[in-house]
C-alpha cells in the first residue's frame, strides 16, 4: 500500500482551516470544528486528493465511514476510488439485520452497528475505516471490532486528526493499522 503522508505545508494549511471552539461542549474543552475545513473548497480538495493518492493502489473493496462525520470523507473517497461505501451507524439507525458493538464513554455506554451483510458482495473484502477525529478511541475501536466480526480485512483506520495526548490511536493500533493526516 502507498504509505504517502501529507507534506508539512499542506498539513499546516489544513490545520489552519480548522476552527477551535473554546468551552464546547462543556467548559475546558477545545472543540476542533471541521466545518470550516469542509466549507473551504481548497482545503477539502487538498485533503481528499491526498486520501485518494494514499489509497488508490490499496486494492480496497469498501470504505466504511463512522457515524456521522466519517460519512463525509468516506462516501467521497469511496466514489473517487470506485469502491463501495458502508456506513457504521449509531444503534437503531440501520433498517436490516445488524451486528452491534458496545463501547464505553466517560459518562456511560453507547453502541454502534453495521449491517450483517455489509460486505457480503465481495468475498475476502479489503476495507478502509475512516472518521474525522480520534480522541480516546472508544468509537473507533468498537467500529474496528465490528468490521473484523464480519471476517473481512481491515486494511487501515484513517482519521483526519489524532488528538495524540488522549491515546486513542495507540489503543486502536493493537487492532489495526492507523493513519492520521494530522496529529495534534
């Protein structure tokens, strides 16, 4: 697989296109608002061109996007790579038979799910998982476990941004390879 990483100038450009929102969703938190990257056509193009370049030779069959911002990057990337897109949703959002995975939050538990037949159209499917930001890793680890339950190859887990000091990417690396475009 192409191990291409983004050059420093492009990384700085993308970081500068992301807005910090202080004290959201609660005091003391600095929220990384990617909507300012998404509505900047040049920044979004830099990001998506990089992802296409990184994964164009990975022989992927599917891109699986985590609810909900992973859908934004995942669907566009799947289209550009001419592969299928599979949504990993919050519990109760998928209409057919699903497999679920529970994960812990700082204040309780949540669940995500995947259609049981999400990858059935391709025996031995190669899957890329994608989301916007990895923080503590709970959702991403649950999503990776779901993908692996369906007996496909999780080629890599990709994130726009890794909030490194919270350690989520390191925990996820115990399950699957991880690539983050930006590390902060």
